[in-house]
C-alpha cells in the first residue's frame, strides 16, 4: 500500500505519489522529472482530474485540486491521463513531432499547468455554489 507523498524508484526514475481523490476515492497523482535533450523538467500527472457529478465527489475533487495547487511550484510539464483533458494536447503533439532542435518543447508550459489547476478549481466551486442554491 502506497502512502501519500511516498517515493517509488524505478531504475533511475523517481516517482513521488500523492493521494488526490476526486474522480475515484483512490486516485493518485504522480510528480516526476522528465527530460528533453538532457534538460530536466518537473512534470505532474493529476490522477483525480476526471468528471464527477455528485456534491461529496466534487468536494473530494476540490480538495485534490487544492492539494495539487499547494504542490504546483516548479511544475513545468502537465501530463494528462486522457488527451481530452487538454484541449491543446494534439496540437502540441504535432508541434513536438515537427519541431527543430532550436525550438522549445511545446509540452513545457508551467503557466499552462497553473492556469489549468485554477480552471479546475473554479469549475468545482461553481458546481458546489450551484448545488448550494439548489438545496
């Protein structure tokens, strides 16, 4: 059983695992270093980012988003579990496949990661606000 914040080493790759319930109660997020042409970048896969439609689930999801928000300093790459979670995913992949050596990696976008976390947080809060009005 993995514990929140525990490190898992696979060869030379170290994964730090975080409990971020939301999409499912047991969802885990992964914090790791990825490399592009030898340059290290901090990457994060938010494992609790799927759609939920129930007040207790959305509250759990919001808690997971807020946890990721506290961990996000220094994150430069967003890894998504489903391409549909990133409306620019396929365009970035196309740019990545055709980029020249002097061009930046389109997957490196720390500001985009932080904006995404803020959008998830705002969406969850809107849902909870609407649910409160409907009670």
